[in-house]
C-alpha cells in the first residue's frame, strides 16, 4: 500500500507507532472486503477503493447515531494530523 507523503511510522501518543495503527486496521479492512465481496483477494489497487468505502460507511454509521458525520470526520482528521 502506498504511503501518504506526510505519513511516518514513528511513535506517537501512548507509545504506539503509526505503522502499528495502520496494522491494526488492516485486518478490519480485510473483514470489510469479505463482507462486501465474500473474498479477500482484491485486484491490485482495489484496496484503496475499499478503504474509501469503509470510511464512507463509518460516516453513515456516525450520521445514523446522530453524531454528525462531518464533525466525526473533522475530529478524525485532527487526530490523524496530530499523529503524523
């Protein structure tokens, strides 16, 4: 998977690295792909699309719970930027 230019695998808050953060959700992405297609053998480059769909579905979940999808996305981006 290609890395964002500003992304680093260094340790941040709580002693966890950004690589460890990425690794712990890699499995979530695989589960999501299985839920969508019943398989975890995406064609090269398809993981990015699944990742976008997963984020969009998380925003639908946030909206359905009344959390405000935009505010959840804004807060998530703040966390991401601080952890970079």
